[in-house]
């Protein structure tokens, strides 16, 4: 845990518990660690409803944790699509439910029970699809407003089971862990797992990017960034481009490296880079208005352009880019015209009815992939 910090005073942690040996061991270990830090822990147990006894096992796990003074919430998933993509849909729904629960419980950190065996299996499966991804799962990953931590990646699963036995703690066995229709199970039984590649260079790059952003960048809730420098680490520019565009992945590395070495006016990955005299001067990174998504219905919690989530619905109205109507607001706003054009507004029958809009800037991933003190 010390390598995954900083956590601040009295950290509030959440742990995802399936009821299996690995996540149950993590719950006990994390509870002990949190208590030692003056913090607290809550466990989330997800019931996918895919087996007839899944709810009973989830309730059993909840009672076992309660007996160890670990509070646990049961999260039940419904409406999962049946068919070939069931596992992927279940994984996506599970993470969404876990992160929503973290927000409700004001937990920034969500601990996951992946161990050394899972890491080797992941690397092996990724190696079959190409040369990338051999570093395996990261110990620290930020998603939106939740930080996923995997503190057991260096721990063998047999050690976790031995720990539970010593603690006289029981667990449940998931039959899917022996079902060979899943690639992970086939890799495990074949005994062909590969070790993870050295990730030290990536970690160094992420640390440098985080420090640069903390020192030289202002990231605004209106969805843009201002950089006070003429050059920057390529990893930092890639992260900012991804965030401002609301993208999951940054643009091509070669293009990013050239631009990072000497910032210049450009459009890359749906982001316009331009000099600005406003906001203290510097380089402005704003959403390219022409790249914005079309307007959508202003339904509850609507997510537009993968960047802005509506706080309150507006019946019969649309939620989309201000665009050329920004000209009507330039005199009343201190923001550059480029920023205004890519910001969201509400329209009724094609006419702007509300700007700015009560919404939140929520890109898929945050700007930094490494924790830091500002």
C-alpha cells in the first residue's frame, strides 16, 4: 500500500469482494491496514444474478465480513444481456456499480483482489493478441473519480489461501474459475503463463507527467487546459489531449512527441492547441468545436461528447455544443471564444435556452496516471 500512495490522512477505502479466497483475503488485510492508518473500509459485494445460488452466496459473504467488523454493501445487477457478450457486459456493469457505490460512500480508492497468478494469465492472453500490453495490469489506475488499486499483484494465490486458513476465515468457490470455456481458465490449466515485463519506464513517464501537470497546467471544469510552458513531457501532453477530448486513448505517440517537444498551433485528437492572451496567457488546449458530438436529448444524467454529464433533466430540450451561438456570450464571459464554442448548452426548438448549463466535466479518465501532492 505504501507504494500505491499517497492516501492522505484517515483514508476511506472500498474493496470489491466476490466472496472468493483472493478478495476475501484482501478485505481482511485492507481492513487491518486502514485501521492502522486511522481510516476506514467498506466492502462491496456484487451479485450478477447469473447463478441460482449467487444471491445466497453474496449474503453469506456479507455475514462473514460483518463477523470481522467489516461493513459490507450488497450491489445487485439486473438486466444483463444474454448471449456471447454476457461476460463483457457483466464486467462493465460491475465496474459501473462499484464506482457508483464508491461515490455514494465517498471512497476515492477501490481495492481489487488481482494477484500474481492473475497478472501472469493477463500477460499471457495479451501476448497472444500482439506485442503490446506485456506489462500486465497496473497497481494504480484512475477511472473518472475513482482510483483502482491492486495491492496483491506481487502475491501468490496460495499464500492468500494460507493466510485465510490461519485466520479461520471461510470463502466461497466460484464454479466459473474451473470452466474451460473461459480463456483465462484454459491458460491457467495449460501452465503457460508469462511473467509481466518491466514497467519501470512507464512508471517514470507517468510520474514525470503528473509532476509537470501539477506545476505547469491549469485544468478547468469548463473542459479545457492552459499550459504555462513551451515544451512538455510527451506523456503529459498525451494525457491532456485525452482528457480535453473526452477520449479513452490519446492520439498517435509519434505526433504527440513532435508537438510536445515544441508546442505550436495545431489540432490533434479532437483538441485545438492555440496561444491565448486570456487566463494568464500560455497555450490553450480546448475541444475542437468541429469534432464535438451531435446534440442529444437532455435526459437525466445525459452524457454528451463523453465529457459533460447533465445534473438535471430539461424536458423537450437538447444538450449539445454552443457552437456559433458563442458570439452572443463573448462580451459576458472571460473565456476564449474557442472554449465557449465547445461548451454545452441547452436548446429548445433550436434556440439556446440555457448557458452555461448545470453539468459536470467528467472525461473517462483523469489527467494523471500517477498520484502526486500538488
